[in-house]
C-alpha cells in the first residue's frame, strides 16, 4: 500500500499528524487529571472483596513484597525456588492478581499473547485456552501461582502499606499498614505496577453529576448486571450510558456496552489505532509437545522482533511483531543496508503503511462516513498504546451506539444530568470513566506510602526528588536489602510487561540467595555503581513510549517528554533484549558487581 503513496501523500499525512498533535497539546499536562481522593475516593474502593476486620500482624519474615500482581508473584516464585520459604506478599486488593484483580470490566483481555504474557506456565502447568486470554483466566492463573508456590500462607490482603522504615541496628525493615500492622522483614521489595491508581479527567462539573458513575477498573456489576465472563448486562437495557475515554480499556468494553445499553454515548478525545485481533484457541495437544525452556525462548523471540531485531522465525506472530517484520522485509529488499538512516526510513515507511491500513480498515467497517472519519487515528502506531480488536469498530454500526467526537478537545463539562460536548448536553443515567491511570504524577501519590532508608532519608520524596536513581532499576543507595520492581531504568519493555518482571524476580532471588549463602546481614548498591548506571541511561536517553512528535498521552508524559522526572522514564540505552542479556550475565557471574554484601559488624564480605 505504501508503494502507492507519493512523497506528497506522505508529506500531507505527516502534516496531519502534526496538526492533530498541536490540537491536543495543553499546558496543564498531567495536572489535567483528578486524583481519586476526598470526594472521589469511592472510585478506588474495592468492589470485589469485603473488608474483614483482623488483628494487626507483627511477626517477621525473610522477604516481604508490596504488591500482589505479576511483580510480586514472579519475585516470590523465584525466591521460593531459590529456597526462601517465608515470603510475604502484602496486597491492597482482596487476592493476588494486581491489574487483573482490579480490571474485571466486560471484555477485558490481554493484548499480548498468553504464551509469553502469562508467566510461570511451565511451573504451574497451566495451558492457556486462547492465544489472547480473557481476564478471568489470567486472574485465576495468578491465584494458581499463589497456590503452587504456597504464597497464600503468609499473604496479607486488603491491606494498604502506609510506611516502610529501615532499622539499621536490627538490619530489618518495619512495614506499617492501614490495619495497624508492624511487620518486620529482612528484605523488602516494592512492585505496585506502573498503572496502579485510577485517575479521572478534570472535567468542569465532574462532581455535580447526579446519576450513577464508576471507573472501569472497579466495574459495578451490581448496577450493570452481567459478569466478567461476558454475560449480558441486562440491567442496562433501558439505560442511557456515557463512557469517557477510548483507550485500550474502552476498546474492549465498548462492544459489550453497545450490545447491552439502551443508548450508548462514547465520548472520544483521541481515537485508538485498532489493528486486527485474530484470536484463536490453543490446542492442548500442540502445547504438550513444547520442550522444557520453551517459554524463555518464546519471550526472547518476541522481544527481539518487537524491538526491531532479527530472528529466523516469528513464534508469536501478532500485531506487535508485524511492524518489525515489515521493517525487516524493507531492509532486506534494500540490499541489506543496515545504516541508521536506512533503518529509520524502513521504520517510517512501514509505519506509514501500517497506519494507512488501520485507517482503511475503519473505512471498510464503519457504515457512517462521518463516524468513520472521526475514528481514524492520525499518529504513528507506537505513539499511543496500539489496540487490537475485531468487534470494537463495528460497535458503532449499532443504532443505539453513538460516537461523540470532541475533535481532540475532550469533554467540555459534566452537569447534573449528563455530558456536554460542543455545547450539546447528552443526558445519561450513568457515566463510566475509561480515563486510565496515574502515570506521570509523584510516586507517593501513586503508591500511597514512602520508604525511609538509612539515616531517615525517604526514597520517593527525598532521594528520588529529581527522579529515580538505581542500579539496574532495582537497587538504590541508602536503602539496604531493598528492591524496586518495575520497568524503568531497566528493560522498559512495554509490549510484554511480565518479561521485565520475570527477569527482576530472578535477579532478586539470585542476590538474596547469595546474601543468605554467605551469611550477609545487608546488601546495598554502592554510590559509584548507582551513579554509573544513571549516567549510562542519561547518555543514551532511551525514553519509554512515544516522543515529542507524538500526540499527547501517558506514553509521552502528556506531550511533555522532556519535562518532569525524565529519569523515571529512561530505559537501558541498548534496548530491552540487551538489558535482559546484561542482567542475566550479571546475576549468573556470581560477582554481583556494584553491590556490597556486609556482615552484622558492617564488614564487607
Ligand atoms: P488510557 O490512559 O489509555 O485512556 C484514557 C482515555 O481517556 C483516553 O482515550 C483519553 O484520551 C481519554 N480522556 C482523558 N481525559 C479526557 C477528557 N477530558 N475528555 C475525553 N476523554 C478523555 O487508559 P486505558 O485504561 O484505556 O488504558 C491504560 C493502559 O492499560 C493501556 O495503555 C494498556 O497499557 C493497559 N491496558 C492493557 C490492556 C490489555 O493488555 N489488554 C487492556 C486495557 C488496558 P486521549 O487519548 O486524548 O488522552
């Protein structure tokens, strides 16, 4: 298709990209969103598990992990495998699952193939039912990991950490919570997820709506009827429902709403790019033929291809790796010219081609030309989270489903009765916020606690006041026996988040296993090693997500990629695959370069 594009066509396309971006830039950036505290606190309450009063927990474990999602599960599993039996996971929700505990909206499904996304398949023996599994199966897999590794025995649920404090004399961490707990642990890790706290759009009048409202991450099935497995939401049959936001979440739940609601109004600021899904069942007989170690090989294959590398075969073959295939074909067609300029041109041409296909698909599937026009995305594919769905676009052909496009400006106001766009009020009975999660805001606002290290220095507020400072994204100076588990200052691989977490878990287990093996009391990164790592990241400046030329969104700090805590968005300059190779080599070498292991008298071991 690109071959049919002239240079003029391309210039016009890129001019449109710039114009659509300009239209959406706003001075307030992240400040446009409303935190779910105070009068908005109920948007973050747990609708799935009743809070039961219990006695405070005060005992000690070897390892405590804050967060019961894949970060906590992967780390705890690796620790158990390394022989650390008493691992305690502390979790705000009522069970394991993290994002899959909270996100139970109808249609919730993983956009990354289950074969690489669902960790520990070889350990648990779980056979994914589909190429892209639905949320209930992923939640159940999380619980299965908890059972398989005996993590329920020590776990503490429905509990929010309020403070973590280092006691230097005892070489122990004290963890305080909203339940009055004062738990102790020799080691602590925090992995609360990059998309943890729901946020609301800062729309004038948002507090005045008199109807029913909730955020997609706390779906109110009591109000809608139906269930996470996709049963019809019968209670909506006579309701007028508005949903605000058209990101990856809305793309999955809108088809279900369109089928169930009396009238559905979808309020759109920026359309998502919707590529084909092509889901299919996984054949258990075929799955049984996979050789041990297959999952790590599949993960590496996907990461290689998704980040622009070359591999003999594409094991996953999906929308994430498709663009890389196109780039490779172009480069090879150009006579193996691997110069940066040739690679960039191949990337841009492939992206132009892909986005033209995505826009053509909209035209092909949508009956009303005005609606089709409004649903076309005008930006490069990886500027925003790519979406994949085979029913979302067609939802707008249903007579009761209305796309209300705001031409990049967002909803104008919310009144007692409904939602206002371009001066028109749309009266609704219910507003559903598919408005995403806090990403670029301060860490304490997102986590709800701080960590007090040696000499009382707080990690998030003080030590990281100018942004993260770590070795490998895991260790910070002044915080002995403490680990951070996430994507930043590490691989920063967003297309398959659990890959980052599996590697982090194995690395932590190796460090703790070594510390315990040599009888160390404390393990801490040296200031020099931390500084060298940060310097390396800054020199490379490989940012998370889209850059300045992209339409605003959480991928590029709402259009301000160079502002705020830039250090928090940096990844290993050589790319995710290189990071994974580096960290594997580092932990397997047994030297743990950059860390200092000390005995109880403070002597370096
Ligand atoms: P997003 O942050 O991606 O989307 C929020 C939406 O709200 C955007 O469409 C945004 O528009 C819109 N919005 C914000 N303010 C306003 C306003 N004032 N008026 C109108 N619209 C507004 O959140 P999601 O929950 O959709 O997704 C978050 C992330 O969660 C995804 O990017 C993905 O990483 C993950 N996810 C993964 C899934 C999977 O694997 N299957 C499924 C769902 C989510 P604009 O774009 O203009 O800012």
